[in-house]
C-alpha cells in the first residue's frame, strides 16, 4: 500500500501545516472587550457587586454558606414579588392570560427558592452555633422583601412595619403594600366581575387587614372547581393552589431546618423561634381554595 503524501492525510485531505499557528475558532468569544473598564456582562449583571457583599463576622467556614444562601433567598423574594405584582396588575385589567403566565413563572421560581434550603437543611446545633452570634439581633422576619411577599398573599399586619421604621425607603414600600389589595383580593374581584357571587363584604373590606376565610367564597371556588377542567377559572384555581402549596413547603422547610439547627431555643431577633414558625406553617395560603375541595 502506498504511503500518503506528507502534504495529505490518509483520507486525502490536506495535512495541517505545523508551522501555522492554530487560529481561534471562528465562533469564539470576542476578546477585544478586554480594553474596556468592565465587560458588558459585568455592566448588566453587576456580578462583582454581588460577590463582594459577603462581610463575614466569624472564622467559621459555614458562615459563608449561610450568608450567601440567605442573600440568594432575598433575590428570589424580589423576583417572586415582581411576578405577583405583575399578576395582580394583569388581573385588574382583566388580562387573565398575562396573570396566569406570571403565576406559572412564579411556581418555578418558588421551587428554586425552596431548593435554597438544601445547604442549610442539615445544620447541626454545633455548626449553627459556630456563627450564630454573627447574626446579633438579625432575624429573617425582618426581611422587607419577604414581608412584601407575605402582604401580596393577603397576610397583612401593620405591626410588621415596626422593624422597618429606621429605613424610610423600606417602610414606605411596605406601608404602600399594606394598603393595596393583595394578589388574592384581585383574584376575588375578577371572579365577581365574571358573575360569581363574591360577597360585597369581602370585596369592600379594608385591604390592610388580613384575609379571613369566608364561607361564600368557599362556595364560589367549589362551583368553579366542579366546572369544566379546561376552562380558564378552574385552571387559575389550580395554579393558585400550586403557589399556595409551594409557599407552605417553604414555611415547612424553614421550620424543619430551624428545628434541626436550634431545637426549641429562642430565635434570633427576639422571635419565638420554632414556635413562631410552627404557627406560620399551620396557616393555609388562599384558604378557601383548600376547604372548597371537600364540597366538590
């Protein structure tokens, strides 16, 4: 068998010239941006800001995990609040498709938020105690963005504004959210506009008050849930139930992680710790959507 020419491969293609330096791939990244003060990615994402926000207060390596995980949760709160505000605005203008799209996106985001408990879910008391003192009087219930999330769910309480009196911007945003209709209020108003007998006492209640279960609203949901399953309102009901279930899972995961890390000790910031979280975990979001199922 004849040997291939030095200038050709065994398959007839020209052999690469070793004297020629291999060029960058034609579709590789543009490296010319290195002369700029920052990259377009940095300008948009602000990654250097995010990755320099961790001011550690102890030498324990677990503190970095705790701090970053908590900061990631705050970012997810911000995204979910944005989605629910978008959904509430869409409901006000009777744009149910836009509202359901925002709610559907929020379910994926809630799943990501809940997954953020994974790095903290197996903390032992000794591991948590190694940096717990760094929190000082800090506590998750002081999160302004989480409070806005709760207000959108209808869990209103003027007393929860008190911790934010020292931050005028947070206080103003929370006070506004307190007095605005919740996401659930907007849902019930939509049902009324579509001919369902939602009581006037529910529609005209003070939006700064916590939503309380109502028997007539339960009957409305029971009728909707018993209707054609491919209709808009039964699909909305199930999507809201998905949201409610994921919120319950968030609260329950928080409870379990806290119980594992600190037992029944007093929580940070003067809260009752596990006792407080147990009370929160027992509450259903959008309560009539759950109780109505017994009547379908």
